[in-house]
């Protein structure tokens, strides 16, 4: 489509108003995060108590999830007095999952139980992936405001890098406590909604 560089309407919102179906703004609050393999995990620090229903708890406790992205370093070739650049190996940035700290649902304990599959603080042991399967696969789903799937991502090899909790504060009784987990993952594969989504 040719762009009319002298049409004054190109500087305002006329085109947006004339095409409302095309330019409906996306919203940030319609998403789901599904983490597979966390429905029965040993509670952190316990020998016989299990956390159950972890997938549902994290799904409904999630307040925010960062959108997967990657960066690429440059491969630089020097020749004479100039240089050219090529794309190098991609590296996915760590993501952030922030949840509400509900008392009975106890998403915080779900996160700590998942993290305990990597490191046992009592034994001072870092587990192998082959032993505990601490690397999980996830689906991150984006929806419209009327719950139509826009796109989704497969997140492969997710594990918890760290967990941070909001501080206790005797002067703040009007804010819900939240817990933030930094998540490392090996790869994020985007999909469109017409592609079949299978459990990972």
C-alpha cells in the first residue's frame, strides 16, 4: 500500500477511527501461564508433606509474566579498513513470574517446592535434572479482552533462578503481598492460535 505523505489525516487518529476492528488495542491483563509437572511436589524442607494442584494455583495466582524474548550477539568480520556484522547465537533472557501470595492457595509454597527440586538446603545438595526433573515446560497464552486466543508460546526447560518476597511492613495493610520468581528457560517457541496446543 502506497503511503500518502501529504495527507494531513495520516498525522492524527482518523485512520484508526475509520478502521476500529483493525486497530483494537491489545491489553496486558488477559493471559495464562500453565506450568506442567508441578501438581505433586515435596514441600520445601519436608520429608513427607506434598504440595498438590500446583498448576492451577500458579495459573490463578499469577499477577504478571514477562513476555519471552531473545537477543543475539554480533559476529564481526574485519577486513582492511571496514567491518561487517552477522547474527550470532541467540540467547533467551530470563523471565519474571509475579504471583499474589494467597494464604490458602499458597502459591509461594508451590514456587519454593519447585525450587527445592534443584537444591536441597538441608542437605546442601544441587540435584541433577535427571534425578528430579526440575526443568519444567510451560505454555504462556495471550488473550483478547473477550477471551479469544491471540498467540501462545512454548517455554522449554524452565527452572527457578531466584525467588523474592515483598517485605513485611507493619504500616502497609492495604496492599496484597506478592512473590516474584525469576525463571530461566532454554527456548520460547511462538505459535498462532490456529496451531494445535498439546500438553508439553
